[in-house]
C-alpha cells in the first residue's frame, strides 16, 4: 500500500487501520517499514506502538523492543502499552535472580509513577502487590521489610480513584488483618476517610472518562461533530482535575493534572489551543522551565503554527530571556525573503521594546526592500514612530515614502489620511485625497470619497461640503454606487450631512421610508432605461444568455435589478406588456372580450373569488352571442323586471371595474371591502324591487334542503322567461355568506 501524500489525505484513519491490520500478519522485516510509516503520521497512537513492539517481542528481538519503548513510553500514557512494557521487563529479568527482581521492582515503581493515576490502573497496582508478595524472605527482617513495602503500595492504591478501588480496599483490609488485627484496626480507621473520598471522586471522574474515545487517532481538527465532542470531553475532564476534587496536597494534584494533559495530547496532538493551555498552566503555577519545554514540544508537533511561536517568544521575553525570544522571531522570519508582513511588523515591535528605536528603524529599512513587504509594514512603523517615539516628522516621511509604492491601495490612503487628521493638517489631507482620486479607478475610490465627504463635513464650509458631494456623485454614478442621476439631490444627502455618530435628524421610520423610496427610484430608472431600448427584452435575454454561457464555470447569481417590491398601489401590468395584451384581445372572440371587460381590476397577488364569481353570474353576455360588428347584444330583462345589466350605482361601479382601476389601501385585503359592497348592492336591488315577490328577492336560507328548493324554483322561473340572469339578491347573499 502506497504512502498517502499531502494535506489531510495522509491522515486517513480508515486506511491507517487497514494498514495496521495487514502489518500484523506480515513477517517483522516487512511489517517494520509499515509501522514506521504509520507512527510517523500518528506518533501518539499507543495502539500502533503496542502492535509494533509486540511484533518484535514475538521474535525475541529485545534490543529493538527496548528502542521502541524508549521512543514511545513517555508520550503514550496508556495502560495497555505500559502493561506490555512490564511484561517485557519481567520476562527479561525472571532468570536473573535477586538482581532481576530488583530491576522489576524499579520498573513497577517507574510505571506507577507515570500511569498510576490512570482510572484503569487498578490491575497494575494488583500486579505489583502480587509481585511484592511473591518475593522470597529468608529471615524475619526481610519478611518485615516485604510487608512494609506491600503496605505502602496498598495505601497508595486505595487513595487513587480507579475502577478497582473497592476490590483493593477489601484486599487491604484482609492484608492488615492477616498481619496484626490490633495494628489493622488503627490503620483501617485512619485510611477509611481517605478511601471514601477517593471512591467518591472515582464515581465523579468516571462520568467524564466515559465520554472519551480511547481508540481515537490524533488527526488535525476538521470540524467534525465527533472531534468537537471529544475536545469538549477532554476540557471537562481537565477542568475537573484542576479543581482538586479529592482535596489532596498541591504536588499530588498537579501531578494528576499533568497526567491528564499528557493523556489529552495523545488524542488532541494537533490542537494548538491544548498545547497553549498546558504551557500557560505550568507558567501560572511558577514552572516556567516546564512551560518552555511544553512549547518546544508543541513546535515539533505543529512546526507551522505561528500562534504557538509568538506565544513561546512572549513567554521568553516576559522572563527576560531576550536572546532566546529573538531566536524565535528569527525562526518565524526564516530567510526574510518569504517572510510575511506580519512577521516583519512583530519583529520591529519586538526590537523597539528590547533594543530601542535605532534597532527598529534599521530593521525597517531592510524589511521594506523585501519583495513580500506590503503597505502594512509602512503603516505599522509610521504609527509606532508617531505614537511611541513622538516623532511626527519621521512618521510623515514614512507615509510619503510608502505613497510612492502604494498609491493604488485605498486602505493605505485612508490610514495616511487618519494620520494627517491627527496632525490637524487639513491642507495636506485635501491634497492627499485629490492625488488619490486622480489615480484610483471609480470602483476602488468609494471609501476614499466617503472619507473625503466626512472630512469636509468636519473641516469644510457649506460650499466645499456640497461641492465634494456633487463630485462624488458624478464620479461614482458610472460605477453604480448611486441609482439617482448624478446632478440630482435627495433628502438622503441631507440626512448624511446632518447626522453625527449614532445621532440622526430623523426617526428610524423616516430612514426606512427614505431607503425604500431610493430603491423604488432605482427600479423605476432601470425600467425606463430598458423600455427606451428597441426590442429591449430580446436584447436583454440575448445578452444574459451570452453572459451565462461565458461564465458557465462560475457561480451564477440572481439578477437583482429585475426584482421589484410588491406594492398593491402599483399595478405591474400597467405600461409593460401592453402591446402583447392588445394582440391577445384582437384574436379573442367578442364574447370573451365582453366578459373580460366586465371583470374588475384586481390589485394584489390573488383576486377575491367571490367577486369573480359574482361578475360571472351577473354577466349579460351569452357564449357565442354577438351582434354585427362584434359588439355584444344586451339580453332582455327577466320576468321580475330586474335589469340584465348591473346598476350603475357607486357600489357596482366600484366592483365592475369597467373603467379605471381603483386604488386599494396598502396592506389591506379586498375581501372585507367586497362583502361590504355586495351588501350595499343587495339593499339597492331590494329597494328597487320592493313591489315584487320573486325567488331572487327573498333572502337565501341557511338550510341546505330549502336552498335546493329555491334553486328548483329559480330554475323553473328561468325556463319560463328565458332569462339567464340570477339577480343581484342571490349573488349578494352568496358572496356575503362565503366571505
């Protein structure tokens, strides 16, 4: 299997697991390069280290095993790997007699010193106790010495929160009772509270430990949910241990915190914030040397992290190690050719703090010759000379020197203008703005014009202020910055001129209104421009098609210029598309034309169904019936004398919409209005026909059976008279009941 290359692909966890499983079934000579490849990517993976060392132990390659353990033990504080280590030590020393037993005992002490605080270290304590009990005792003195050693190990084990703490306590009680019941009573009563405290802490610690995935491989953070949850779990465990829940002495508590950080780094190896927290925790505790070692380890783990290098240099500088800090800054700069502008700036500031003004100036003169030097370096050094060295002349010279290289940078112009504003040099500020605006393109000069306008509002008189605003409009109109004509003024300009910080000469509602009016004005101007072009839509479609085809490989954004704000007062059908609608009317049958003429003008997203149905029911035009010349022929009136045509009163003229469209209050629905108007028409019709007693003039009942009876009566009446008019009373009740 080939070695993965580049970026996050080389940290492919699934591929690494497959590779490790394959290596377990290969001869040691073939498996070794595979393990070395894996451990180069995952140097804190205790699982891979254990498989690697067990492969060498299987062929009794003791020297290779020792080398592997020397590389991994102190960086991988995991119980299975350390138990493998003690198994190897016991195997090597079993046949060496007393000397071998002493080596094994030292190995146990060494192991428990590093991983004895692990919540899973219970079996290791038990194994050590069993080993001590198995040692031969030739005389009573050696027996007493052995019992004392066993008692000490027991007493350490029963105050350590582990999974086997209860079993260890029972074993300790039995051990003390087997030695001396009288002595056991005093010792057990002495250690009972300590054991109870350790057991309570174990139960709390277990809640945090259970959230941690102990088989996870250390990979750079990718933002996955699992990684973030593991990061949170480790933060919780660290916070718990820092609180010293067992209330033990400070040295023992710090040792547990260190152990937890070391275990955390096995899995959060690529997280710079964990390294930084670990180092600063040591520094706050007074262990500066240990904090420096942590920073050095972090830079081996994350050699490209500038954050950690700056933090490391800061720690060295804070303790007075200036030369050590300078070396760190020089390592960030590298050869100086590819150094970032930020690295130049921070080194200039460091030199100014530690070696003085002259050293900083000398380095600046060298740094500005670097091809990677940007305008940021000039701004930073000029600001430092002005604010720290109190040398405005030097700062002015630096800004002027940078202006020759960075006249095309709007941000640099603004920084220079801010500096001149501090000097209250209004004459040079105006000169700077004029020089910059004569060089920059309109789309690049938006912020410069804005700053120029604000400057004139503060330093200029009314004439100069108005002049700059007018020039700004003329310059930026082609760039699309303003939607209004260049020579046109509006109330927005007044608001801009007479506002200050968060104080405005109008209310928020006024601002919203002005913004909306400005937007509508822009939309209107765009429509007028399009309508002025012959066959404008076709050209627009053709141009848009060409633009889409030419930028098919890019992200296509919506054309916001075609978007309009919904306004019930504005009829979108008016003006646009009139010719097309006239063509449709010419080709339509006369009956359809007459029907459409009777429909009301409806503003809004959807018409009122009741109104449309009423117009349909009251239409006086039969399908297909027309007079000569295409004019609709009026129908004869019905038996009851109700005219086939609608009355021309105010209610019906408002509903019929035969004339001009009627404005509707913005934000209100037509439905309440239609119900009210139809009630008026019903009263009007009843007043006109109060002498007749027809089906149409009677109110429509609510009962379904009676409704059907009335419909039958109406149908028979219609068949006798030949009229198709349903009458206004029926339609009025229908529309009113469904409203």
